[in-house]
C-alpha cells in the first residue's frame, strides 16, 4: 500500500506542476486551452491527494 500511496502522491505533484503549465499556456498561447489544462490538472491533483491520503500517505 505504501508504494501505491507514493505513486498517487507523485501524481498529485505532477498535477500541481501542470496547473502552472496551464497558466503559462493561457497567458502566452490560448486562454481557453490553458484554462482547460489548469482545471483538469486541479481536479486530478485533488483526486490523487484524496486517494493517497486514503491509502495512508501519513504512514510514510
């Protein structure tokens, strides 16, 4: 279970980084695409954190 918790924790970190990438895309390229990237990444981060906490991320 600890391996799965670490995996979902890593996915949450990647999703949080992608929120910033989406903001950069929104500023420089296309606002609607950047907004969609940020929104999807935020949702993914919340789900990944919830799963990691459910698997016992505090036991690491």
